[in-house]
């Protein structure tokens, strides 16, 4: 299995077990990268630890408060506004 395949498998396994995905945000919102076709995507992680690791890579205070969110339910924290990153 490729590295991306094993990462995808771990993501789905973790989300299936917990029923949650994690957002990374700070007071300015969450990173929402702009793709080549002009659309934005909001990144999610399958565990708090993975979200915190990504936040440390990005710096700028991200990850001081990873936010759990159960798809289809009200978020446990306010949904962050989109912003460029």
C-alpha cells in the first residue's frame, strides 16, 4: 500500500471509530487553501494529535485549540470563517 493509501486508511479507521473529525483554527479562523480551479477546501484530521501536528507545521498559533466536529451535527465549536493561507 502506498503512503497516501495507508494515511487514507488510517483517517477512515479513526473517523469510523470516533465519529469525529478535527479542525485546526485560531482566532482568525481556519486555513482554507485556494486550489488551482479557485475553490477552497477546509482540511480535517482524524485525531486531535494529527491536527496539532499539522498546526505546529503551519505555526502562527494554529492548533492551540483543535476543534472536534461530528459530521451532520452541530459543531462543538463555532465553525471558523474561511481565510486564505
